[in-house]
C-alpha cells in the first residue's frame, strides 16, 4: 500500500495536514481501495483511494471514478440523516481519492456478528437507514442524474454476481439473466450497492454506512437483498438462530420505510435477488470468505437454487431459511 508524494501534497493543499511528517496507518479489509487512517491537527481522518484492479483471486478491473460516486453517496446520505454516514472533509485532486472523518470506537458490524454479538434492534436500524435513503431519493430526477453509474454497477455487481453464475450454470441461466435484465431496467431510487456488514460501523447513534463505491440510481431492492444475504450466510456459518431473527428484523424495519411503491413489490424483487446473491456467494466470483465448509456451502446452495427457480418474497424467504439440512 504505497503512499505517494501527491497524496501528502493533496492533503496539505486541502488544509488537512501541516508541513511536518504525516503518518499513514493502513486500515485493514480493503479489496478495492487503499484506505489509511491519518492523524491530523483536527483529529483522525480516513483517506481512501480506489485501486484500478481489485485484490480478489479472479482478475477484476473497475473504473477509479467510483471514488466520486462514493463521495456523492456519503454526502447525499448525510443530507437524509447525518448520523448514517461519515462526513466528507475533502475530495483530493489525484486518483479520485477523498478524506472523511474517522469515527473512533465504532466496531465493524461484521466483526460483531462473527464474535456472536447479534443485536436484532441494530439490524432493524440498518433496515430503517437504508430505507430512509431510498425513500428520500425515490423518483427524484436530481439524484437520478447525479448517479449515472449503470456501467460501473454492471461491472461490479450485475456481471460478477448474477451473470458470472449464469455463464456457468445452464439450469439457472434463464432466471439469472432475466433478473439481471430486470435489475438494470429499474430506475427507482439511490442504491448504495455494497450494504454488507463489513461496510457498516456500529456507531453510538446506530449504523454508519461506508464504502458506497457502487452507488447507482437503480432498484432499491438490491440493497435490501445484498444485506439480507450476508445475514443468512452467517446464520448457516454460525448455526445461530439470532441471525435469522436479525434478518427478519432488518426486512421488517425496511418494509415499514417503503413509501415510494407497493411494499410487496419491493419484497418480491428482493426475494429473487437474495436467492441469486446467495448462490453468487457460494459459486460466484466473490465467495463469502468464511463459508469454506462443504456442508455449509451445500445448505446455502440447495436452498438458493430452489428459491431461484421458485422465488419467494423476501419476508417469506427469511422466515423459512434453514441453517441446517437436518
Ligand atoms: N470513516 C471511518 N471511520 C472509521 N473507520 C473507517 C472509516 N472508513 C473506513 N473505515 C475502516 O476501514 C475499513 C475499509 O474501509 P472501506 O470499506 O471504505 O474500504 P474498501 O477498500 O472499499 O473495503 P472493502 O473492499 O473491503 O469493502 C472499514 O471496514 C472500516 O474498518
Ligand atoms: Mg469495505
């Protein structure tokens, strides 16, 4: 993770650091960006710069302009509710990098879940937070023209998660291809695009959403499906029924926030997308790193295949999701 002179110069020009030495501490986790914590006279900040090639096993390129989409999403979300996204401090001229405020003492939600700290009320707040951004941006021409990122969303989401599996699985291909087409055609609200527990901090006032590089004006059902998928995978991994309950709490709270269309329509689309994303996480280009056990994969795959061929609305899918095949 190289820090070049441009980066330090850009931070100086933005007035964030002084003339002396600047210490960059890499923050762990990133597959798509360099992310550093930097101490400044104004307090700790995070500097994030997108990579041209993601650090995943399969070769995977993505345009670096996604740094700009992320900044736009963070600012827009803070306009909806300042508690749900970190404050952007500067957009830096080199490499689509930006600086935001570091939030001290906020664990990553994924780490909490993997440690067995499962809080259904927090999951509900996640659902409320995502729905708030969707509701505020639904059918809004300004947001639609601010996030014209269909190509990026296709490269980072539709191709690797839906069409990659379709290309390798004749039986599932028609359903996945139809789903990909439907997803691309819907322009309803501002989608974050990466609502995963690893991109959510547990803040003092509820969830804080990070990592909006895939933000696009599209189908809000995608965000709901993406996050629910992670909880269902973790339920199989841990065998912990509280993760099913957390998924139900998330879906229920999200549903209560749907005011832009008929709620059942969103849950129906989210159910089909969740089935597809579950398969993608065991067979796709970006497998869930913790789901290595053969039996766990089979539990996910068997249920997800059946659900893709015979879709269920997301609330029903979650209610019937099995952690074992006993
Ligand atoms: N504003 C912030 N305050 C505190 N911690 C942060 C902040 N921004 C990022 N982090 C930490 O850095 C990690 C990586 O940040 P982020 O998810 O934005 O980068 P990324 O490279 O896109 O990650 P990935 O590709 O793994 O999702 C986060 O999981 C979090 O632990
Ligand atoms: Mg991340």
